[in-house]
């Protein structure tokens, strides 16, 4: 499959320079996908998904998140700052490529960032988020639970002071409130169609996180809990079904930006009540 790769950069309002690859297939459909990687990873980590989209004519943009790879930035903020970076990348992509539809696909932290970008970015035709946390605190408790091999309930009790101290330090030292990182709230306040994917055997970020995000706005949101899949492991566990669902989600929501904007500005969208803490999921 022939495609053209181009290195691109974007300078944000705080002077942070972000880096990305723009890859254009030889037979573009006019649609584009932004692919977002996980924590401590780089754009190369999600490049494997590129063939899935390039082979179907999608142009893809693979940014390095701030503080990762070749992008600048003093620290990662789990979506607090990165969400607006995605808004800026959509601006750039629409000016450079003028795509008919822009879609988003994120893994782990990239999934959480993508969902939080919906607070600022209304032009996605649809997005897909795999293994995202629902709230920063929930994600932190899950990560600690995995490392010390105790239940999340025990982690919330024993490690709450440590998590809160970390949040307080980031706010004092960097002026960033990590506790405000909330994909669940962003989904609740958005009209963008969202497909949430989560492996049932994920102990890094447990599937209850995607269940919480789904419960915040079940209308135009879909949740696929994947048997025998670990963290970001849906494609490995069920490759054919993964490809079918991902491709169908984009195709089913391939609508014009004018229609999307008309729906958004034609009526108000209420916020659903938050789901119970366990959301009835693993």
C-alpha cells in the first residue's frame, strides 16, 4: 500500500511545540483519523492501526502528546492541557487537508485525552476510545491496585492520601488540576458519537471506567466489553470483530459537518446524572 508521510509541527498558545506525522494514502476518501497513543508511549505506538485506516482511504494524523516523543511540554497532564491540543490539531487538519469528516481513535491515556477533547472540539464526526479512565482519581486507583495487587476498594482507602497529595502538588507546582481530568464529564456534555472499547480482563484501567463513561450519556454512545482482552488488547483478542466494529462506527456516522453543527446549535443537550461508583461493571 502506497502512502506519503510528512512531518508536521504545531505551536500552541503556551509556546509548546507539538510534533506529528501526517500520512496520506494514494487513494484518499477525503476523511481523516487522528490517532492518539498512551502514557510513556509515542505516535509510533499506535502506527500499527494506520494500515487499518490507510487501506480504507483515510488520511491519518499521529501526534506525539505533549511531554512525549518529539513534542515539547514540561509534563503530561492526562488531558487537562492535552484536550485543547487535540482541538488545535483538528483546526490544523481542517485547514491543511479540508477533510469531509474528522474522526478520533485513542488508546489508554490517548483515549482519555480524546474524550476530554470533546469539551472543546465539536467537529469530530465520531470517536473511538479504548481502555480510557473515567476520572483521573479512578485511573490512579486502578494503577496502584495493579501494582500492589490489592482490590480497588482497599486502594481507595489506603492510598487516597498519596493520590490527593500528588494532585495537590501538581496544582501548587505547575498550576494544573489533575483532579479535573474527567472523560466521563466530557462525554456527558457532548453530542459526538462515542464508541467505548474495554477488555474485560484489563487490570491496568478496569472496565468499570468505560462503563461509567457510557452511563453518563448512553444516547449515541456504545460500549463494547471484550472477552479475554487485557489493556488495549481488543484487536489482539478479537481481530475480525474489532475491525468490523471500528470501521462500521466511522461509516455509520459519516455525516457532514454542517449537519452536526445544525444539530448542536438547534437544541440543548442535558447532562445525564453520573453513574454509581461501580456502574455494575467489573
